[in-house]
C-alpha cells in the first residue's frame, strides 16, 4: 500500500471507527468500581480473555473494544470502552469467586434460559 492509498483510506477508517464507537457504551473500569474486580491486573486479564473469545469467533475487535485513557484520582489510567457484548464477555471471564461477578454470571444465564 502506498502513502497515497493510506491517506485515501484514512477518512474511511475514521468513519468506520466512529460508527463502531457508538456501540461502545460501557467502560471496563465500571466493573472495578462496582467491586467486581479487585485490581487493574484482574480487570486487564478479564478484558484480555474477552478479546480472546472475540478473536476465536472472528468477531471484530474494533466493534467491541477500544483502549482509552481516563483520569482517576488525579492519575491518567488505561481503560477500555466496551460494547454490551464485550462487557458481558468480560464479566463471564472475571474471577467467579467474587460475589458480584458470580451473581452477574448467574443472572446472565437465567436471562438466556428465561428462568
């Protein structure tokens, strides 16, 4: 690909990114704030496993995950914007020994099974 071709694709890529971003309605740190994960490492592992699921199923990461940086307590920290599906996959891949995570997992299964 030449530089000219790259520049021609930049507006199209920007448009596709903005369309995908409309679906990214959750932040991964929401689970951290709800005490569903105890550390950023635990949260990062849940996000990593959720991205692995998407990769295994050939689901586009662009439509489900976006790395962002946010200010928290005066520090800049990494976060992820997530689609609803990515957020649920993250919860399913979080530590099930955590009471909140376990309850959320059971609730998801109940909704799928309509119990």
